[in-house]
C-alpha cells in the first residue's frame, strides 16, 4: 500500500503543481501589465513586476481548489487510460481505500490553502501597500465614502458616551487621514465633534490627531443662552476600543481579510450593535474554503472509474474545469444572496461544498456499483 500511495501522490501532486504554475504565470503576466498602468509615469518596470508578485498569493488562494480538481482529474484519467488504475484495483485498491488515500492528500492541500490564505496573503498585501506608498504615494487604504465605525465608552464623569467615527483613508502602519469623531450622550444628543486632517492609531486604540478642529454643543436642553464653541487644537489624544486592526478591517475588502481578522471584526460589530451579516458570511466562507480542496478531490475520483473509451483526457479535463468554475460561481452567488436574504452565515458557507460533495459521492457510488 505504501507503493500505491507513493504512486498516486506523486502523480497527483506533480499535476496539481504544473496546473497551478500555469495559472500563476498567466495571472502574473496580466498583473504586471495592470500594475505598470497604475504606477506614475516614468516609474521603473521592476516596480510593477514586484507589485504583481505580491498579488500572486491572492490569486493562488482563489484558484487553488480549481487547480486541485484539474490536476487530480488529469492524473486519475491518465492512470485509467493507461490501465494503471485498473491494475491497482485488481491488486486490492478498493473504492473505500482509494477514497481514503485521496482524502488524506486533499487534507494536505486544504492545510496548504489555509496557510496561504491566512498567513501569506495578508503578509503580501501589507508589503504591496507599503511599496505603493513609497513609489506612487498611493499606499492609503480607502474606499468610496470612507469607513464609519461606532464605539461606546464610559466618560470620566461616569456617564456613557457614544462615538461615531469616520475615517477616509488609512495605511497598514496606522496612519489615518480625513478623520471625524462625533460624540453623543446616552439620549442621542450631539455633544462634540472633532475633525482632523491626519493622525495615527495604534494597536491599543490610542488615537493621536493633528490639526484638529473641535466643535462643542451645550449638553443641556434648557440652556437657551448657550452657544456653540469652536476652537483649534494642534493635537488631540483620544482613547477608544477602535484599534488599528479594526480601522484597517473597516477599510479592507472583506475578501482580503484573514480568518482571525474577520472574527475579531464581526465580534466588534456585534458589541456595537452594528450589522455584521456580510462579515459573518465572509468569515464562514474563509473558514470553510480550504476544505473545498477535499470536495474537489472527491469530485475528481469518479473520473478514475470511467471507461477508458468514454472520452479523452482533454474532454475530461474540460469537464473538470467547468465543474470547478461552477463551484466557485455558486460559492460567490450564495454569499451575495445570503447577505440580501439574511440567511444563516454558516449554512450559506457550507451549502456549496456539501452540495458538490454529495454530487461527487453519488457519482462515485453509481460508478463503483454499475461500472
């Protein structure tokens, strides 16, 4: 059995590596062209080449389940057409044992996918943002309309205060720009507003704002003679629960966040009584996505039991590609529909994988029984 395992694993890993390398080469070429257009005129070509290289982990994470499917289908189909898989079955490789061997290898692929998505992708994104900041002045993370955040604190007088914070842009290192902070009392009355052109926030939630314009409103409703006070401050220090990671998460695309970042951000939104459905679905999708490699490997196993004259390798690889694309498409559609319909997040994330796993096991059982 050790010889059989070595044969299968060598063939499948080599095919998956080859297909993955081909996809990465294609994505890298396209990314180099796009990055060169984004850089300022006259920038060296190696800047774009390096930025494109930083983007490869994201492409690898997105496409890896499909490459696992294509590579596994190609390997098993080739073994079937050369009758090697038939010899292995005659030698004692039963359906259950074949499924177990393939599942064990797929778990290794899943672990690799999880490591890429939760460690390599965030690290590469941070390096890319720093490089853009140095070369083109575009290293600020921002999105249309900026990011709105909420915080709830107990003031020095023992009264509860609510804060609404707007950040236009931020860097990986905690630099923020276009900051506005609105302070409300427990009854919802606006008490103060700070506006700052730039500032900095650390990992503990300490904000240091520069060039601050402060506006203060009277905190009592019966002060008809009270006036609004405006003043300028060179700096202002503010302590909150909004740390550097929370600000970055609010400005990042949910798809670019790691699993732990998504979990922390969803907990923050829940504590502040904000809608967290979209991030909860993305968290579960991120947590479940590596196991798509197991589903793809199971989906490829029935191809080994098809008759050798039932179609060439190219036709079966094409079918594998279509199955992989349909899985990714269903996964993305389910995520968006789940947000619109307010479905249970973990069920939205698991449904595509369970559906395709059931499809593969049904086809596998039918082929084993009747073919």
